[in-house]
C-alpha cells in the first residue's frame, strides 16, 4: 500500500485526496499492527517476553547507533550515499531477526 502511495501521485493519479486517503489508511494499518502486537505480548509467558524485549532493546539501541554513525559518515564526506528512511526500514527488521535468533539460542 505504501508503494502505491509513493508511486501513485507521479504515475497513476493527480489528486491529493487519493494520496491523502492512502496515507491515512497506512496510518490506520500501522495502529492496528501496534494493537495486535500488544495483544500478542499479553499472551506470551515470561520467558518469551524476556526474549522479545531484549531483542527489541538491542534493535532500538543498534538502530540509533547505526543512524548516528551513518549520518556522521555522510556529513563528513566519507560516504556518498545519503541517509534515507528506507535504509532504516530495511535495517531494523534485519537487526531484530538476528537479535531474536541470538537470544533464542542463548536461552536454550
């Protein structure tokens, strides 16, 4: 859906109302995902919660470090690639999956 919102105004339509409705629907889907995750966490036992929370904490910390490091590398001219949000959107789930695998193996 987000891809359609990004490409649509340039290629498919020339109407801000359609674009705004796509953005609002993405926002609603995001809120529903947050509520679903909260409900899922309520069904976890203490061990599963511990693994998930440690993985999330590591992902958050590592993502902040990555963003600051990447921005400083770009602003100092060491890399030409501009920091954009899509890089973070790709980096976060990869980091989360890796930390989740590490935590599951660590607590076995």
